[in-house]
C-alpha cells in the first residue's frame, strides 16, 4: 500500500457541515478483496469530521471557528479487505482560516515551482515577489513562512526579498511535492495589510538507482509436461527512484541454456511462463540470466541489473518401462529347484520412484513352476520341470514403476524345455500271447508289439500324422498357438533293404495365430475421485486390457464412449486424462465406458469396462454478500436487542466449503452479530453513537481449508422523525361572554 505519511489542509471558518476538505486516495497493489481500500478516522477531533469509507471524501461534520481552535490533528486509516487486513495511517493537519470578513489581508497569491532532486543547498527555487511589491522600498514588505507540508525545514524564505532558498538537498524518494504558506505583510501604506501566498513546489525525479532483485541467484522448479502458459515465477525488481519512467521496470531474458524457445518472460509483469512442453528426459534443467531495466526517457541514462536463475524440471511419470532381456529362452528340463534360469531386465527413462521397477508374472500356463523376484528380476525354478508334461512355458511378464500413477509394460516370455533322455520305453502290456499257423511263409506277422517312450522327441501328444509311403505330414487334431506356439518333430525314413538302413530329420512346425481371443480388462468397473482444481492433462486412471493373441490380433486400442462428454481422453497406453477443467459446481460426476478393441484386420474383438469419475469439491469460491453495502434507515429510538439488519452471504461451493460464519472485522461495542445467521442486533442506544460507530464491517468466512472470506459494509443511518407539535381539535365551540366580565 502506497500512502503519504503527513498532509496539511485548510478550511475557511463558518462553512456549513458537509464542506469538502479533500479527497484521500490510497493505492493497494493487491487484487480483489486484498486490494479494496476502506477509509476511517481516528483521533480526539475525529467526530468533527466525516470520512467516506469507500470514496475517501473528507468533509466537515460541524461548523468550525478559528477563535475556538485554529488547528486540528486527525489520523486517517486506510485498510484493505484482506485476511488478515493490512492498515496504514496518514497524519492530517487541518488549519482553520479566517473568513474573508475577518482575515486582515487584501488578496492571495498562488505560485508553482519545479526543482530537480539533488540540487545543492542554497539554490534559489523561486520568488513570491509580485510586480507591484518589487517597487516598494526595502523593508516595507516582509515575507514569513508560516505553514505548509515542509515539516523538515528543507526551504527558507528571505524575509525581505521573498526568495525561496533550498536549505537541504532534495530527495524525490522522500518527498515529491511540498506546499508552503507564506504571509506577505505590506507596511508601505497607512493601513498595513497581509496577503497569504500558497506555493506548490514539485520535485522532479532523477534516475539515481538501478533496479535491484531481492535475491541472486534464484532457484525455481517447473513440472515436466506443464501446460504451455503455466506461470513459473514472477520477478520483482525494485527501483528506488520515484514514480514514472525512472522506476518503471521492464524484464528481458538475456540468456537461456540450453538454447530454445522453452521459456518466456513478460517484459512488463516479469512473469516467467512455459512457452513449450518440457521433457525432463531431454532437458533436465535451465540456466537463465534475467535483466531488469528502468525506462528513463533518455535511453543512455537507463540503469539495469541482472540475476542468475536456475530452473529445475521435476520428473513426471511419462515413460513406460522397456524390456531389454530376450523373449525366448531354452532351459534343460533337469535344472534343480531354486536354480536361476534367467534375469528379467527392463529400464525406465524417468527419475526416482518413477523409474524404480518391480517385476511379476502376470499370467501364463506353468507359471506356478517358476518364481520371479520382484526387485532383482531373477527367474528361478520352484517346482520340477518336465518336458514330457509341458514342453513350452509361455508367460506374460509385467514390469511396473513406482510412480504415483504407475506405468507398466508387459513382455511375452517363451521358455522351451529341452528334453533329457530320462524315460525308458515301456510296453503297453506286461505279457503278450500270440499264435501262428504252421507252415506260414516267412515274414508272416505274428503280433504287433507296442511300446512308448515319454521323452519329447517327436509328436508324443499325437497332434500330427505322416503317410508312411508318401511322407505327407498332416495334423491329427486342432492346434492352439496360445498353448504350444511351435513343435519340433523327428521324422524317420527307413528303406526295405537287408540290412535295413534309416535316417532322421528334424521338422520345426510354427503354429500361426488367428484372432480367437477377446481382449479383457482385469476389472469390470473403476471408480476414481479427482479434485476439481487439478490441472488439465492430469492422468486419472491407467487401464490395460490383455489379449492372448499375437501381433495385430493382440494389439489393443482404447476408446471412450460419448458419455465422457469430451471432458476426458484416453491414449493408446490406456491412460485416461482430463481434457478440460472440471467444475464440481457444474457437474459432480461422470460415468462412461472404456472400450478395448484388438487390431485384427477383420472381425476385431472388443471388451468394455465402466468408469465412474467423482469430482471432489475444492474451496474455490469466496462467500459473496447478497447486498453490499447494506444501508439501513432506522429510528434513533430503536430499543436494545432489536434486529437491525441481516447480512446474508452465499457460497457456490459444497459442504464445509459452503458453510459460512459471520463476524465483525474489528471489535464493535454497540452491536452483536449471530455467527450462523448474520443477524445484527442492537446492544446500546443509537443516540449515543457517531456515524463511524454505526458503520459496520462484516466478514463472512467459509469453513474450507484454507478458508476464504469476504468483507461487506453495513451503514446504519438514523431516520429523520417529524415532531408534530401541539394540535387543536377541529371542532369549534361558541362561548358567549358578557362585556366587562371580570377576569
């Protein structure tokens, strides 16, 4: 708040009450209620004057006479409506001048001079000698400094020449304007007379100071991916010069390392904002040099200073883990329990908890035989492996970071169990019996003996068959890629010679995928709460639908239903974020569907899940008085405890954020206010109160955290009441009276 500390004013005696003395004006650099100024008077003579609480008009409240008192000292208070309020004071001296009928002067003069600050003592500021006075003999006219605002004696007046001299060096920052009252006594005539001269001296500012920053260097922080236009910091360099161009500061971004159009500074306000979306993984910090320069009209006279600024970019969890370890392993089936068969390795480009990873086996046939250490990624055996039971173990491995909103990635890990010849052939019977006719030709089949070997070389499950004569290999049953993605068969070729010769060959059969699996969300519904003050782009939820198919048949794309009303967006990683600012007062909740669709080129499959977003209330509305100011006219005979007025405020928030308590801004002795209803009642007779005591400032505060408040004014005026006086009845009576009747 910027104010003078002393002011001297004059009024003419005998003027009627309500005469305007001056208009006070205080400036507050804050905004809203914090910058709204209310005026009041204090001091033993305050009841003789009135000060309008909002306009600052100072008026007389009664008739003033110089013979009663020639001077009054008041204290004007200027308070803002902030919480807590800030207050400053101004000392006011009001001099009562004689009226034109009683003042022994023949006229008055007014002079205005200007002087540059820094002028040496002894310099002449000006002269109050008029043309007719200059012709008078020396000593016939005298000049006396009798009053004004120069309380420090910076000026002196030559008694005989009327010249005004500088007694002390002028400093614009200590005072930009002075007013002197000089009495001119003319003794050259038979009837001496006096003239009061009013001299206004304006001090011109000199550009002495360069703008200064409060601290150097300055360390700032900005969130990664902050929206373009996000305010980071407002620089405030102070220039001790006076008002005007000498103290007006403009800001420039002199240097930015690394270079680029990432940051912008407003030259007038000094506000540093994000000019582009910043990626911490690319640019973790900035080094800036910010210059503040005053705007003196003469460019060569401008002064400046600079400050070093370090801007660190805080990490946002915007990167998914990336797997580095292979997706196909070969493991001998005879590996011992607890043996580590591989390490799952992934990395995350984020920082801190956003890059710390945990691993788990999300799904897979045979997952119960293996254990994955969540911290180290070590994959070990917990149950015996048997290639004859299951030749392939297909797992879905998930790596998740530890960010607030966790991000994860999955990898399909195929583990081929290599067969060890640990099985002996077995006959299907313990004893075979056969019979054959005698005299049968050589080569007659006697019996077919069948033996099996459980080792995994060939097609033990019987999924394939081969024509012994043509060598055509064909399937014997339907194949499921999700169970066994490929087979290794051993084909035996034998000739019919004697002795018989044979040869073997391995055949690798790959099972190709068809879109026979539907995507699935782990949950059928999700419920999320978010504060209405969260920034646009805030991630609410991350969903992930899994599809057992391969390639595009297993790639899932995500969409939101129309019930999301365009307020939300889902990216192809399943992150649901806000697109527009949420306002609980407009809509408290949203319910919509998230749909996962695979990318099959024909007949894609899909799944849905229900999402409910509840918007939590934030205390973003201050109470608002229905009527402000509230002006009440009541009788001065109003009894004590009478309801004088009700100061009512509304709050657009919800719950405790909209629950309002009322109180007086400062202690009030004549009234009481109900903290719940805002009812104001009288505690003492109105006739004993002044108007300032009948001007009440009411604060309405909600119960939010932090609480918000507003201040309203109640002005209670006393109603003029007509005194009817004596009244006679209208009826007329004729009374006879004899002449000369006795009294």
